[in-house]
């Protein structure tokens, strides 16, 4: 009888231990994986009209206004033109064409920016290191000069603005995602640069997490991406090499484990190489391809979900840098940052640099369908299903 | 005796290293030559330049290359190949229908340039003289002057970029 009770206690103890390790995580606070089965399922598609003189290449797809989106804004890369669609019926309602010459012109190198409202549109030129503010008539209202980003200037993060690394606006400051430079120490590096739009002062935000002090990461592995939850006023930072999401609010900063079950990212070196060399970049790409990386984070205010994107490691031999974009995936998390499911996306079909979220779900651009019909932007719609 | 052996070993090493370097250069040239021949565009006589422009990559370098191409397409001393066309429609809009459909413009739609290991974000130029590849190089931002050189210097006289 005593033996039976002991055995029962042992089983109970083991069961309790297993339960605890399943629900919490050593790296992230309160991280859980939900037991209920969820799946992200393709359910229909959205087709947007594309003018005969506009193309699908883009680095900037955004919904606005940010807190309660009503419109989809699509910037046509290389053509200095944006198409705006209504999120209710996906009809095109406006086309914004920036001048190539004259006092209101921007250079041909503008690829991305941020639209806060019809009357507040920022365009960012990486090569000119300028941020331009326009009104709805595309009159240039103001120019901001970016901090120096030259390779040889030392210090400072490189500003990165794209669909996966969107600009964010918090009160009167724009928040830029960045890529850390060779010259910055990880211990003193920040994930974001802030630009106060009133004073034009630059600042730093979000100290890089502990994981970056455990070795030397390079290039895409040092990127960050930011999402804002306007319901809770939380700022969510996804780091390219970190399993965890960093969640900041007025009162606290927490980390939540939101890792893919299919990759483990490691640093390329134990410490900084003795000198900077562009010639080293190929081996950085090879390392990133071999380990995978996290690309960005999006919040869906209608569904109260987060989507964390990334690229799985490349199978087989490394051939060129484009391979690091070969195997996209998405992890879906609920509002408590609990992982609901993970889905691999076909890299031959989908471009995760061209997507948006709305009340219907997650819409990812299908490049194969664009090749079939160049006058449509076709997005496959993915929705979360329970009990799959 | 020992010194002689050491000298021989060092000599071998030097020759080996030089041959490695030379074969590395040759390999690039062989690939380019093979790539160009796949499009059947190498006459036996005269001098001409094969200009390969990726549609995706260093935007300033590509803009300069496309600008050069638009004004010279159809001239016998220049052969143009456009590669890495990830968005055909965008490329067509950027260069215009006339250029896009020009009989002299070769479009590397199967990305053979990449398959040959020549892929870069910069345009690549090879100068042929009497059927032989004489000079080969990528036109990065530090070699912008190459576009002027191609215009102003006798092609057969170009020995490096």
C-alpha cells in the first residue's frame, strides 16, 4: 500500500514537473504554447487593381491610420507613386504621384516611408539620408536629415525602413528600425533610432537584449522590427537573432519566447573581428542562410493577434546571398504572446515583404499570380482556424 | 642542401599561389565567355562590348547602365543583356516599350548569368576583340567613369576597367 502511495506521488511529481516546464520558459517571461490546435489556413484571395503603368515591386505596404486602419497604402518602388485602396472593398481610391523634378520632388531612390494620415506622409531616402514630409497635395512641407550612416563614419546604426521593418509614430517621434553597425558594441547598442519631429533631435530606443552580448552577430542578424499595439500601448520589438520578443509599455519591459521550433540561431563569432571588411559579407550571408533569421512582427487589432515572420535555414549548399530569403515562415501569437501555430510559406509563391493585415486576416502577395496577370496585385488570405 | 630544398618548396608555393590566382581570374572569364556564347553573339572579327545589366541591385549603377543602353541600343559595337528581371512589368515601364521590345536587347529570362556564378548587384562589361574576351569587369560606384571610357576610347584599347 505504502509502495503504491509512493509510486502515485512519484507519478504526480513527474507530471507536475512536466506541466510546469511546458508552460513556462527560462528565457521569456510567461511564455506558453497553447494546447488547443490552431492552424493558419489559406482562405480565398484579395485582388487589387494595378494601373497599366504601375508595377508590383515594393518595399512599403502599410495600412493607415495606424490605430484604426481604414486604408491600404502601396508604394510602387522605382516609380515614385503610391496607390491607396479602401480596406472595406479593396477598391482603389487614390493615386499619389511624386514629381521627379521641381521644388516638391524627391530623388528616384525613395523606397519607403510612413503615412500617418492623408495629410502627413513621410518619404525616406536611404541614399540621400533624408526624410521628406508631404501633405495630401504632395507639397513638400519639411525635410529632416538623417544621422550619418557612412561605413567609415563609425558608430551609429543604419536606419532600415520597409514593410517588415516599418516606421512607427509614437506621439511626436518617428521610430526607425535599424541594423547595427560594425563599430557599435552590442552592450551599448540600441534597436531603434527616434526622430523628434518637432525638434529634429535624434535619439536611441530599446537597448539590445542580453543574447547579443553572448557573441558577435552580423548584418541581417542585428536587425530589429517594431510593432505597436494601440489598445495596450505596448511596443513589441522583434530581433532578427533572438527567440524572444521584447515588449515595452510605460511601466515595464518584458520578454516573451516566440521562437520557431525549426531553427536555432547562433552568433558567427565569439567577438568582433579586428577590422571591418566588405569582403567578409559573403560569409555573413552564408552564416545567416545556414541559421535562419526573424524578419518582422505585425499586430492585427481586429483579431488581437501577432504575426512574427522569418526565414528558415537554407537546405543544402550556400550559393548566393538571395538564398537567405528562400524559406519564409510565420508564427501566430495571441494577445498574451502565446504561440498558436507556425506555418511555412512557399518561397516560390509568397513575398513576405509585400503583405498586410486587416479584419479578414493576413494577406500575403502571391508573385506567381502576378506573373500570370501583371495588372492585378493578388494576395492570398490566411486565417487562423481552431481545431485543425 | 637544406637551403636548396627550402628554396624549391617556396618556389613551388609561389608558383602554386600564382596559378591559383590566374585560374581564379580565368574561371570568371570562362564563365562570362560561356554565358555570352549561350546567346550566340560573338563575331570573329572586330571589337565590341557586351554589357550585362541586372534589373535588380545597386539602383544608381543600374540607372546609369540603363541610361547608357537606351542611347546606344542597336549600335553594332555594343551588345546588351538584361538579367535578374524579377518584375517584368516594372522593367518594361522603366525602359519603355520601344526599348523593351527592341530586337537588339537580350533578356536573360532564365537567369543564366546567376547560374554561371556571375551574379552581382553591379553591371558587368566584357570587351571582345576578334572573338576573344580581352577585358572584363563589374561597374561598381567607384568605376562610374567606365561608361565614359566605353564611349570615348577605342574598344580594342581598353585593357582594364
